[in-house]
C-alpha cells in the first residue's frame, strides 16, 4: 500500500507529467522510478555543490550567517563533505574546535551578534 502523499504525487504526475516520470507505470513501479530519479538528482546536485566553493553562507539567514562565518572563517573548521577521499580532516577535530570556542568564551560575542542580527557581509 502506498502512503497517501506518494499516491497524491502519483496522481498529480499522471495528470501533468512535466517531471519526466512515466505515470503509465503501476504505482509501486512508479515509486521505484521516482526513488531512482530523486537519488540521481541528489547525487548530481551534491557533486556540483562540492566542486564549487562549498559555502552555504549566502543561503543562510542573519543569525546563521554570523555563527557559520565564525566557525568556517575564524575557527577555520572546513565543511565536512562526507565522501571518502574528499575530507582532509576528522570530524572530531572540527567539533573540538567549536567546543573549545564555546567553553573558552570566544563565541560569546558571536552569540550576541547573532541574536542582535549584526552580520558582516
């Protein structure tokens, strides 16, 4: 049995197929096709993002930009890509840097600026 949201999506695509999925398949086969399409699109987009500058900074809101900028620029903690061979650091070292900054009080002004909405672009 398909979940209601998958059935609703299947019904929508059946009436308007600009998603390049074959609505003529039965719902279970269509779900498998949708899963494959979604995975392929995710992998393509992730690869494009990872070979770019990998900065989420411009996509974040004010408070997020303040904290993200501090962690990435001031502390020098690189983004973890999560793919073997692409990460040059262990995740624990980045977490330790952030923990130390919180514990030592280095992030006190970062939290204040984030809450106050003070963003340096």
